[in-house]
């Protein structure tokens, strides 16, 4: 069995997994990230990698790291990451020196896309897209069997295409009405606040804002709460615009929805599919399936390890 280390680096925690070439996770080590300075993050990443390495006697082929930000593929340097406040951070170089193994670094959402494409719901397709609906919206596109990276590793930033540039919410990137602002878990909460004046007797938002999760709103919508149902409808309507745009751009065989909001399953899929069909005009209707992703939180680690086996995201 060939094994690689797949690391999923996020803003609040880092996980390293020992992954076989069949995409099976054999061990996982996780740490919280409290200090986002480059040296502190390198120390945490190194600790979880050591932890995962100790779990096997097999030779480790390579290390793959999925990190937020715009990443230069050859060196593995994080050119720019707003999440960490880094610029030109030599992540790949530092880990290569520490572990004396090949190290590949890629954007975390692109890695998750590769994971779902090779070992999850995208398996067997040639044209695929992943959209993760969590605190933000991450994504990636596979076209003609290749993960699309773009001219400067910027392709696949689906979360930051604007769908409501005049009347939308302000996005973390500074623009108005990006798909991420409208159709992430955070977006669902914002929709609930936006329609709250129409529901003066609603108790939906009677908790401190920092304790309000998108899951509460979704569950209330499923239970028939009118306020929550209105927020959910607006959320799904915005998500459908984004999905129909992806259909128009690449007409993938499958678009998979991952991330926390996607755990709603059919309640989400049944709400968006008909609207995507309505918004699909020049592309033959029904030729892109919208389904739930299958790897869950493991997609990032499996994808990072897949990148390590391949010798890069696209190789
Ligand atoms: Zn944005």
C-alpha cells in the first residue's frame, strides 16, 4: 500500500491524515490554530504531520497541503492569503526542509475538488464542479478531466462571482453580492436578518448573533417556520443563480454541494434543482446533475494526498 500525508489547513484548525493511494484515510491528527502568524502555523502543521507519520511503517511518498489563498504551484508558496494575512509565505519550502520529502501545496478548495473528483461523487466524470457551502463558499472546476487552475492559479473562485451586485450583502472580499455573501451558511443567516422586519413576532433571531448558526435557520425552515422559510427561499434562489451560472460556463456532468449547509440533503437539492432548470437557457436542460458531495470534511485531506500522489494539482 502506498501512503501519502494529506493536510487540510484552515483558519481555525489543521488536520493531517495518512491516506492510501485509493483515497482511504488510515489516521488523522488535528490541532486548533490560535496564532495565525506564519511561524506558529508552520509549527502546528509540522506537529500534525509528525503525528500522522508515526501511524505507519510504510514509506511515505509525499506530503500534500491544502491551504487557503492563492498558491504558486511549483514552489508551494502562498502568494496571498487574506485568511492568514500572509503574502509570499514559503510554506512548501519550509516543510520540504523540515521533512526531507516532496511537498506539494495547493488551494484548499481546489484540493477538496480533486478529492471529490478522484475518490468521491465526481468519480467517473470528466466535467465536474464542487461548491462547498460553509462559512464561505469554496469551489473548484474540473473540465475535460483536468482541474482548472487558470493563468495564475485563480480559476475556480466561484464564491466570488457577483450574483447581486446592486442589492446584495457585502462580501468578505469587499465586493457586493458575491455568491459567497449570498449563499454560504453566513449568507443564510444574513437572509434571515434581512427579512426579519416582515416577521415582527418571529422568535427565530432571539439569540445572540454570534450563537446563531445557519443550521438553526434551516431546521426551522424544515419545521415550517414562516420567517425561516422565507430566508431559506431567498438563500436557495441566490444559490440557484450561482449554480445556473456554473452550468452556463462549463456544463459539468455533476455539480456537488459540500460544506455544512449541504447536510440539509434533499431539502436543499429539491429547493434549488427546479430553479436551476428555469435559469438554464442555452444549455440543454437536465444535462448537469446537482448532488450532495460524499467525502464531507475529509475531502480536503483526501484531495491534498491525491495532489501529493500526482505530484501536483494538475499533474
Ligand atoms: Zn467576494
